[in-house]
């Protein structure tokens, strides 16, 4: 069975977006919804698609951090 890769062939090391994220759960959820729309609208495997997936990862980690810090935690 052939191995499947998800890396872009011409981009050996995708650049990571370090733009600061919002710090409230509500703003992060709104950004998450918008980023999902952008990901879904982009062609699969395109730089826009890959960038949206990377941003979704960052957003989800930040949401989890905020939810764990709540009293009581949401997780």
C-alpha cells in the first residue's frame, strides 16, 4: 500500500503564523468558525488550506487552555 503524505512538495518547511490570537473564548470561537469557512473554501492541499489548518490547531489549543483554567474546568 502506498504511503500518503500531506506535505506540500515545493515547501520543505511551512512557515508558522505567529500572529497573536484573541484571548477570550468567545473571540476564539468566532475566529475558529471563520477559519473553518476559509479552510473549507480553499482547494485541498493549497497553501491557503494548509495555513487554515495550522491556524485551527493554534486556536483549538488556546481554547483548551482557557477552558482548563475556568472554575470549574469545562473539560
